[in-house]
């Protein structure tokens, strides 16, 4: 495609990517590697803060290996070798399993560094990643109804919009603009009200245990002192970062898509006070502010493809209902978006080209739809405090049950072959409806 310009800036490409977080930057990298001209528009400037646990499971590490992003310890990447689960009076460690399909370790890195590294990786492949561009909406062709580009304005360091609106055009737009999903909403793609949604808060705290190489997950969140208050559906986490601090946070889960009316910052302070004594967290040791965000789960926004536009990552609700992980799935979706675009380029008719792009949404449902449906059932079950009490008190200390549960929660199992837990999980995800 011949480039066009608005003033000094090129405004036409093969693909316009909205957002340069994990999903957007990964899509930009893969597409640029395949020889497409790519313009990615990021409203902020790197490095920038994002509310996240900063912990990556082996599923996410696999995506980093596929995309070729180096993860050396000297650059801040801290390995972890398993998950320590705390709940029901128990404290047990479950190593990441040795498997063919996934690495046997996870990683931790603050999101402000992670996103910056991934954006630079996209640039190294030839993607034009532009910071400080706020996308105001998508452009739809009046005759065909197809998305043909976006409009955007530049922003300054404080996020204020400056200058005139600029029109960017491309045969494909990838909306990776996060939980706000402004581009999708502007095209009438509404959130499904029957899908779970989470609310998470996190902060950074100084701790002498910052170099531990284990993730820690707390399966009980009380709205006061443990055993003397209400048990809430959700979980807490502590992810050591190796720099003198740990990422500490919690999330609550609503199975029907209505965010719980809770003061999550106060809830986190109460949880830290009553449940994390052995970590030595104090108010004086808090680094920066406690920040929060909504977490869209289980494909809560569909369709993931409309003519001319794909949804990637949080904009399409691509977050695991079992554990709140979104980075792995955003990067996985970006990879499939690139594959669909390659098929589009190779197709010889308009019909075949459109079928290639439509295949993106089908691939996501085939790979993740069944698992996310199981996650919706899980979200409904743990909404009942009695179920959570039974699970933590009687399930956690049983190795056979927890081997299965560990693989289920982390979504790290062999899709073909493996042990009995792998085979059972594979069967369950195949028979579950992919809605």
C-alpha cells in the first residue's frame, strides 16, 4: 500500500493497531515480521504504569519464547518455580510441572518495564509504534459497512489532547485498547452481561523476602479478620520482584458481570494487616499508590471480528476467569491475528480474504472457548462462601485434587497426552460449550 501523509505524519498502512500493551505490541511485532506495514497508536508514553500483578505463568512465558523476547535476569526478569497456595489454615507449594508444551517456570517483571520492552521489540521488527496518540474512534465505510481506519489526536505527557484530528486508514484495524474497549463500544459491540468481571487493586511494598522465587496466592479474602467476618469471592497475591519489593494485590470476582460495590483499597489494607504478617509489609514500606482496575473475563465482548476490525486482549474480554491472567491470552490472540492476516494476503478472491479474517474469531473460540466456559462455572461456584470454605479446608491438603486444580487454575496442561489430569482437563474443555 502506498503511504499517504497528513502534514508530516504517515497515515496509511496495511494494519492500524490501537494500543501498544501486550496484545497490541505483540500484534505489531508479528505483522511487521511478516512484512506488513504497521502503525501502532499508543495514547500514553513509555514507560507507563498499568494495574497488574506483574506475574507471568508458564503459559505467558511460552508466548514470550514464541515472540522471541529475551528475558535475562540482569534485565529484571525474576523466575519463579511454582505457586504457593495459602488458605483454610494450609500453606502448600506446588511446583510448575515439567511439560512438553510449556516451560517449567514463570516470571515476574513490573508492567511498566514489560510493556516498554515489548513495544521496543515491536519496533525492532519494523513496526511504527507511535506514543502519545489517542484514538477517538473508528471509520466505517458507508456503503460496505467495513471498518477502514481510525481517527486520532496527539496527547501531551499529561494526557491532554493537542492538535487536530488525524485520519489513519488501513484494510485492517486491531483494537487492543484495553478494558475501556472504546473502539468496540463506538461500533456497538457491547459487553455481555452474563460474563464474570473482576476488580483488582495492587501496590508495591518493601520486603526482605523480595528475592523468593515463588508466586504466592491467597485463596481466602475476608472483609475483616479471618474467620470473624465475611468470606468474599476472590484471591490475593504476592509476587516478589527481586528489587527490594513485591507486587501485592487482591481481586474480587462477580460471576454476572456487575462489579461488586466494595472499597477495594480498604479491603486490601485489611487483608494485608490480617493475612500477610510473615512478609513484613507496612504502611511506611508502601512504594507509590494503590491502584485498581476492572478485569473483563471469559470473552465478555463479542464478536471478536467484524469486517475490517479484530478485538485483541482486554478489549475482547480475553482474561482467564480462574486466575485473572490476561497477558498470555492477549499475546496468543495477537499471534492468531497475524496468522489470519497472512492468510488474507495469500487469498486470491474477496470472499476468501474475508473468510481468512473471520477465521481469527473461530480460532479463539476453538482454543479458549471451552476453558472459559468452565471458568464461568467456577466463578458462579466460588461466589458462595460455603463452597470456598469447603474447597480450601478439605481440598487444598489433598495432593491428587490439588494437582488437577493447580493445572486448571493456571491453564497449564498438555492439550494432547500427558497424565490423567491433563487428559481430563483436555476432555472437559472440548465438551464444554464454546459460547
